[in-house]
């Protein structure tokens, strides 16, 4: 019996380690997560019954006991050096020239290029294949012992595999995936706790927890990027090939690592990964280039605290300090009032930023920000810059707290806070100029009435000149009126009037969406049209009846009923219909005409045969719900070239993924 128990424990450990290797190192999961959990649970149960058979390298022994003392110091046997930086193509060329001169190299130098992960550098020591110690970089000579916390990272093997060295120290970067960071901060917000500023801070804070069980919950990741020492094994003379050896020992290496030649190859890599930066599942702040030849590395040696054979090519900073000079309040299409920070201009993320969103008053109170404060702002890609923290030590004596306005800055109507919501709204409705402008812009947009040529600037001119005060006024415009506006000639005016006339022929779904009802997007508008068939039925429906329709909850139902209970809104709808806005009659579709009813589909990447918007319309016409994000409820993801994070998430969740040809077959 004892022998069979030991045999089963050994089998389970081997299987779990193999599956971890496939998942974290090969990026090729071999079994579903649920099956992995069953294997781990079985091993836990057997070890609980036979505690004498538990060993330190068992997959169940990742989380150790809480420490009552601070971390012990660890002296690195080989110093963990930092890297020098370059910030331009010219500086990179100068770097290559320097090493070429030292090597007296006639041929182009081969480099290994890899993302510069925005995390925390660590050292992990294995003896006879078993993890025995891990430490932070510290000052490069001495770090802190974080062994118990490193053991909690699922991608770190407790026991190496294959032909591993007798004694080996590897260096890597511990980081937190973007989705894990978002989940961590959401939990903190839900519990009214302080949130982390960025994934790097979250990773660093997680590694310095005295209680490993807290670290275990933070879902940290790691990529190994180099060797410190290796005894008892033949090593390749190529840094790239050494990384492949490291993978064979069961340690994860970044899949974006590439071998390239000369600065031209390096710059091409820098540009490519910079363009894909926002789609990567983790934060990076640049690229690292290393001379590939170990022999050449040794010839080049070191200068001060950095190697001569490696350099970091940094991206423009995504976080910077500046001063929040004042706060202004903007009114959106639905009356939502958003506080906007006016900043002392600062260059961040490749552009000069002078404004940043503060989201709402709850966020202002959470940050504790005053007008006049020095703040840290963040800009990632196309994301609107936001204030992420306040440097309170720099607060001037004349700094002023930020209070919510009581009257709309545009129309003077009272401002009210919605019950159980963080949002304040202007109560002026279409009487408010800001809401009127935004409502007209939405009405004219491509996915709504699709009025070609009616851009934002022209809408603002119409409203400022009191030529358009409601949606129906658009269809009363004449060529003479439009041509009286600056920079609008007779031909342009005729084109706009023709576009307005053409837009009158629409669909009920698009018309309902164009009305700008709060929380009613394209999918909900199409559901209302398909289920209720006429505008009169939509106007007359009650809240309890709406709740019986697909994907309509109580909040959306309330907004729909409230919108159509407003006499001003009904008047505008009647005027639009009287002015010629129309749509074909809708007949209730049979089940056979809606074969995708109940299915949620996500489109990602680019498609060659048809645009994603056209594909979306066709899928919705067949009854599908087309979503912008992937979840466990997603039925199918159709992925074209360039698919990024959505495709990866679908693969992680085991969601069916199909290509463009299969999409076309489905639609046909």
C-alpha cells in the first residue's frame, strides 16, 4: 500500500510539473485548467493523509509560513549589474561603433533583442536541480532573501528538469500581467483600499510581503533573461542558445526574444515591438540589446556597474511629474459631468500632455488631489492621460481642495448626483448646449444615421449660430443656410443636404441607437427593433416587459422607459418621422433565420474580405451578440491578422477560435 501511495505521489508530481512546463515555458497548455486543478487537489489530499511523504519540491509546497522578521541579506556570488541606456537611433549606432572598435570587428555584430520588462530583477539559485534560494538585485552586490515569495510564482519550477547543472543561478524579471494588475486594483477599490499606481509597483510590493500567502494571491509572473553561474554543465557560446538551454531546464523565457544583426536589425525590432506594445499582456519600457557571442562579451568586459556588451533602448516615458494647475468640468452627451485636470504641459508617452481625466469626484477623493498639487500622470498608447498619484510632500500652501460644481457650466441647470452612482449630471437635457452638441454628433455618426460630411466642427458651428437646436432641425437646413457658414461653399453645402436626405432611409435599430438613449448601444438598439418591430411598440413598452427581452437588465430598462416618457423626446421623434426619416418594416424572424441566437461572438484583428463593422452587422442580423471583449461566456472568437490580446485571452480561456474563411462560411 505504502509503495503504491509513493508511486502515485511521484506520478502526480511528474504530471503536474510537465503540465506547468507546457503552460509556462512552451506556452502550449496540454490539459484544461480544470483537469490541472483536479490533479493538484488529488496530490494535496494524498499528502495530507501521508505528511511524511511531503518534500520541499512538491508542487503543493509553494506557500510557506509567514515570517515575523524582515528579509535577510544575500550576497550575490556574481554581481547583478545594471544597464546603461540609449534614447535615440544615433546613440544606439554610437554604442555599436564603440564595441566594434574594441572588438576590431569587420563583420556586423549579432545581437539578442528582448523586451525590457517593467518589473523587478531577481536571482534564483538551484542546487542539484532544487530551488534553494532567491534574492532581489538590491545594490547589485547584496540583495534581500525572498525565497519563500518566489516559490509562490507558479511559473517558477521548484525542481529543474532535463540535463540541468549541479549548481546554477539564473536571473530574471518578476512582473505582473496587465489583467492581473487590473483585477488586483479592482478588488482594492471594492474594499475601499489603496490601489497600486502601476504593475511594476504592484509586483515589487507583492515580492516584499512577509506573508507568502499574500504574494501567492497576486498572480506574479517571471521571465528568465540570463545566467549568473552554472556548474557541472556544458554551456553554449551564444547567449541566445543559452536561453534555449534555460528553457529546457523548465524555466520560462520571454517568447519575444530574437537574434538579429547590427543596429538595423535592432532598430527594426525596436520599432516592431513598440507598435505592438499595447497588445502585449505585460508592461515594457524599452528593449534590451546584448551581444550574442559569449566570447565577445568576455572580451568587451564591464565599465563601472554596467556591461559594455549590453544596452537598454528606452521608450519615451509613460509617466511624468507635472503640476495640476486647475480643474474644469466638462459636460458629455448624456449630461455626465467629468472633472478634467489642466496641467503644466509635460512630454510623456511621446506627446506633450496638458490635460488629463480625473474620472469623477470619488476618484478625486481617493487620490486626495488638490489644485496646485504636483502629480504623476500616465499615458499608455492611445489611452487618455490620467492622474495616477499625488506627491503630497510638494503641496504648496495655497493648494485648494476640489469641490463639485452645483450648476452646469454650460447651461446653469442644477447638477445632481445619481443614486448609488459616482456620476454627477446636468439636469438640463437638450436645453443644455453641451448635451445638444454631443447628442447631434452622436446622431450623425457612422453607426447611427451616418450623415456623411457632418463633422464635429460643423455641428458646433450650427449650434453656436442657433441654426440647429434639436435633432429634427438638421432636416430643415437649406443649401442657402449652410453656405452662409464660413468655409462652406455652395458645392459643399449641396453635398451635405444630399447626405442628410440620403440618411433619412435607415433601419429601426440604427434610428433607436441614434436617439442616444443612455446605456443603449448598437446591440441593445437592434434587440429592441427585432423584438418589438415598431417605434410605437418601443415607446409603449413597460419596464417589466423590457426585462423579458434578451440582455436587457433593470438599469437599461429604466433608462429606455424614462427616455420615452419625456414629452420633448417624443416630440423630436415625431418631427423626425414627419420630415421623412423612415425604415423598412420588420417582421419577427423565425428561429431558422436567427441561427446565432444566444451566441456571443468577438471579432479581432483585421479581415481582408470585409470590414469588421460589416461582419458585425451580418452576425447581429443572424441573432448573435457581438461583444468587444473576451470572457468565459464568449462562444466564438474570429481572429484575423494582427490579432493580439483578445486572441491570447481566448486561447487561455479555451474559447473556440476561427479564422476569416470560417467567418465567411458562417455568414454565407
